[in-house]
C-alpha cells in the first residue's frame, strides 16, 4: 500500500503482524530505506530511517496503527538510517524506549537518545505479546562493534539489518528470488563489510535459527530457506577474500599494494 504518493513510501505485511515500510531514493544509483513495524500489544519499530524521513515513516506507521502506541524503537547499530529519527519517535510516543545491544547503549544510544535504552544482552528475549524477539550480538557483521540483530521466534523472521543489501530503488516488498547475487554485486563495488575473523561463526549462528523470512534494511524482504542463504553468504565472503589474497604474479600481493620492491 502506497502511503505517500510523492515519495512513493509504502507499507506491506511481509510476515504475520510484521510490516515493511520502504522509501525509494534516487541517490547512489537508486536505493531503498526500509523499516520494520511489528504490530502487537507492545509494538516495535526496527530502524527509524534518517531523521528527514520521519514524516514519511510516521505516516506509514499511522496507516497500520496509531503512532502513539509505539513501545519500542530498535536498531541494529548506530547509524543515521538505523536511528537518525530516534528522538522524533520518542517524542511522538511517550511510552516508547530505545532497544539495542549493550555496547550500542554504552557507546552511543544512552548519550544521544532522550530516553534511556532497553539494552539487551546476547540471547535475551523481548516479548511483545504474540511476537517474541531474541537479541543476537553480531559484532562487525557486516560492520559496527555494537551490531546485532533481532529474531522473531513465531514467524521465523530475522530482522537482519544491512545483511543482503540490494541496490536499486525498485523492489518487490517480499521476494523468493535470488538476493545474494545482487547484494554481492553491490558489495563488489562498495564494500561495506568489516571482514572480521569471526564472520563465519556469526553467520553460522544465525543460520542455526533457520529463519524463513529475512527482513532486509535495503531492498526486498526475502522468504525461503534462510539457513542455506546465510551459509551461501559466508561462502561467498570467504571466497572473495581468498581470491584477493592470491598473488596475481610472482612477487605480487594485492593485500600489500602490488609488487614487492627488489632486494637489489
């Protein structure tokens, strides 16, 4: 459902009680900024969008429920598209509080936010009513020391932030088509990953949850075998790093900036 004709902001239910709010932009060759609203006894918004998008996102929320009912405003890591409008939402919903991991609360959120954060420990659950969310620490995956994700137990939905970021402004709200190819194509030109040594373990932990819906922050949400897709992502990341580490000719090393100087 289009909620703003000028911006083409829209809201669509991608899992039971979970709504994708998406605004397309033309910058960067086309991009989408997505937020996810879980409508429940204690509603939660994951990602706020940048501060200037607050009117568009709040208008979309109002198409599903009164904005004043919002109880939690969650974020994966501290970045403008994650929490740029955090204080605007806290002002609009007097009972709302930020939700994030403990590191994010310590280093950023409790200083910037107008209300103290509900800082979740790794594996801690947050019950909204029909929905139950589990916080998963994911440092540097794809980036940010404080990064983490929320997994909704009953619908099998992983609120996966910047994982599987897809370029372009035109996307179906929910797809079963390939998103790994497009997301890896974007990464090849604009690599936003930290490539931490623990990346495979973090992705494997997410895969063991067997998510059936991936709520991506940029591009389409995705439905299917989430475990297989997360493991394929880990394989692709490791493959690209291994390729980059192979010298292109004798004495060359891309990781060291080219040919080694002669000893003579």
